[in-house]
């Protein structure tokens, strides 16, 4: 018999429609969050080189130390997040892997997770797989889907363990401004609530807006797990490579889970990620500029 928790997990309707669309001709795909660019050539070449050089084995559970170092440098430079590459950083199987490990590491049965809505569909399944309960925080279209600490405060109970943020947000595109994030850091700090911040769309910011990482705020730093991925920014969705950063205690436990679920992200994808993060290239700018034109 299938377990209750497996039966309870929902399959995203987006995926169902996507699978049907693949069987039909003449369908325009407005579906899954998938850049229509190929992965930049220098990244693909780095992966081929890695395979030829024999990087085809298990790696450290947290990922190659060289990759963790590059992730740590990126987080400092672009997000002002300090993360020790040896114990506060983890390479994951996409942002999805990071989110799953983060939530499984923090949540117990009955815990509540605040999730501003509308939200990406998979959060709910990640939360229910941990036996926890998703508490939707309704954002209003009339208020531009803005999230405020005052609104959040009304949803907090003694069971609230985690606040799941997604900035920039899929599907609204909305970013949470620094000023509001500072208030949220204070609010959650006073209640001991952890924050999981999904930043996979950090490069997709327009109209003079600026992405800001809540983990760069000292009050939130120890309680925040930042989840990010190369899927969207580097058009690498199929490589399944991402990363997470957080306190030593949290990251060591996420690493332990990763060891027991899939050991490590693909060694080849990790080497590709090293090229993506470590080599200067204007491919990213070109993709963003094309998105801007289309927009
Ligand atoms: C908001 C959000 N977070 C995380 C992900 C996961 O992306 P990946 O696992 O490919 O890094 C997606 C994918 O669509 C997403 O939309």
C-alpha cells in the first residue's frame, strides 16, 4: 500500500499540462519556468572537460570544496551574505533540493510554515512531506501583492516555525524591498522564527528595483537559510544544481540529509557550476538584455 504522505503529495497542474502539451503539435508553451536559451557554451565545455578528466565519481556530500568556495565568494559579493565555505554552504540538486533539505531539516510534525500567496506550487508539497502545515498568507492584488511585517504578524501562532520567502516572487514577479525585509527580520527574530528564503530569480529584477537578501541582515543571519540555483540565471535547469547557505548547525544537518537521499549533486554539474560562478562572461547579461527587450 502507498504511504499516506506519498498519496497526499500533489502533482503540480503545471506539470500535468506540460506533459500533455508535449504530445500535441502546435502548442505555444507559456508553462514551466524554463529559460529558452541554451546553457552558455563555456559552461558546457567545462562539463565535458570535467568528464574527460575523470570527475565522474561521488563527491563530498556538501559538494566539491572548490565549488563551496566559489558559492561563498558569490554570496559575499552579490548578496552581502557571509558564509564560511567549509561549514555554512552546501551544493544541492537545484533550488528544489535546497528547499526540500531546508524544510526537512527545520520542520517537525504539526509545525506551521507561513507562505505568502500566490506562491510557487511545490512549497506546499515540501511542507506536507515534513508533516508540517502550510499557512497561506494572502497577498492582495489591489496592494500589488506586497508583503508587510504587519500582515505577517497576524498569522503567527505558537506553532509557527518557519517563514518561507520568495523574492523575486514566482508567479507575481514582486520583490520584497530592503526596508520591509528589515522589519520582517525584527519580527521573526522576536518570535524565534526561522526564514527560508528562495532567491532563485534574483537576476530577474526590473524597473530600478534591487534584489536584497534577508540573510545579509545581522538579526536574521543565523536564522535564515538562503536557497539559490543556477537553473534560471544560467539557463541550467536540466543540470540540477543549486546551493544553500545558513548556520553551521543547519547546513551540517542538511548535508547529513543530502548524504542519505542522493549523496551529492552530480559531479559533472558541480564542475559546470564552478565555471558558471568562477569565469567572467557576458552571457548572463545577454540573456537578461533579451528578456528586457521582450518585456
Ligand atoms: C520559485 C521557485 N523556486 C525554486 C524553483 C526550483 O528551481 P530549480 O530546482 O530548477 O533550481 C523554481 C522552479 O521553477 C521556482 O519557480
